[in-house]
DNA sequence: CTCCAGGTTCCGG
DNA sequence: CCGGAACATGGA
C-alpha cells in the first residue's frame, strides 16, 4: 500500500463536521486527518483548506463518497427561511451527506435504535473487527463492514456479544433476508422514494425512521427526512409550539412538505445543531 | 439509582 | 390511526 496522497478540490467542505455529525460511525481521527473505509477501499483523508488529501488512486471514489458534487448553496436556498433553520445551516456550513454503501448504512442504522451516537460507533467497530474483511492503510488495520452473508451465518448470541442487545435479532433476521434474496437492495435502489421506503420496512428492525436514514445516507434520496427524538423535539417546539397533541403521523406529513427536495440536508443540519448546542436538550423555548 | 439514547413491534381502545 | 409497554446496554 502506497503512502502517496493525492489532492482533490473540496470547496465548501468541512471534513471533521461531515464525519463527526452522526451520519456515519466508523471513521476515527488519525494524525492530522481521518481513517476509515469507503466500501472496500481503505482511506486516509486530511483536509487542508479547500483541498482534500486522499490515497492516490481513489480520488474519484473519495470525491463521490464525500459528495463533493452536492451544490450546498443551491440546496440551502431551498430550505425554509426561519431563525431555527438559518441558525442550523450557518452552524453546519461545509457539512455534506456522504454516499454510504447500501448495506453498511442500513445495517448500521438498524443497530442505532435507542442508542447514543458513541454506542453506535462502538457496535460498528466491534462488528467490523470480528466479522469484516481485514484491510490496511500503511500500518493501520481497518475492516470492511461485514457482508449480509457473513452476519447471516451467525447466531443471535454472537451478535448480542457485540452489545447489540435486542437489536441482535433484527440485524440477524434482516441479514438473512438480504443474503437469501428475499429482499434486494439493488432493486430498492431503482424504486421511487415512497416505494423504496415501504420495501425497506419489510425488513426486521426497519420502521419509518431507519428506512429514512437508509434512503438518505445510503441511497442518496436527499428528500428523505428521518424523524428521531431530536428532530421530533425540534419540530414540536419550533414548528408546533403551543399545539397540544400533534401525532407523529402529522409531523411526517408536515416535514415532507415543509422542508422540500433537500429536506434530508435540512434535517441533518437541524439534528447536528441541536445536538451540539443543547446537549441532553429538553428545555423548550 | 434514575434517566435517556438517531425506534420498532405488538397490543388494546 | 393512536397511545403504551417491552425490549438491552452503557454513560451521565
């Protein structure tokens, strides 16, 4: 493995913000940059101003993964123009939604249910180390995310030993459905957003929220709007202040309409901003 | 010790 | 369709 790094242009990009905002969980800081896998490609990434250094030979792969082609300014212009949204967008300048591999993204979010971000990262690392194909960048060991077939061959207790808790059964069942061909992620990639969401929800441990995360972070559906506890809190306090008893169904309809074609970006900005400005947030306003 | 975390599923109104 | 409860684990 060569040590040589190549430069790629990365305007309007914040690598640390992008990797640390809770959309992807396996990258770790290393020296002046970050170390992780882009599918089966080991990658060290380091930002220097508007330039991104990545291993020679995977420039195209890295540029695609980090979504350097997303027109951030144009997308932001479509967001609703209100104080909360603007504050979040200001705080998240350069945050891009990376293009994660389908399975890795879906599986990770199945394991994310009712878990804090650091816990999700820990689970991801354990699964990779124990069941993923080993790789390396220089002398640093890395691991691919385990294929569906690799997880499908395990027993539930093996996954519980990775601190998955009750999510073990869901990940195992879903891995078996995918490995057995009962559900095809490639086929889902060709469906429209609505149909794709329904198809994903046939899988164990996949409801509206996890399906939306998979669509947004894995299938490039930038209108997908995952509603988790943070976003629900924001929607209720900012957009439904003083309304009593708003159903989650109502929240879904509202956000799909209100945040538009790039709602997923708006969602991630609101999510990250809330998480960093009001940790353990509960105080409404 | 209690509370909560990027939820889903199942079960009665 | 809606509200509750169960489901594991670890950190604050």
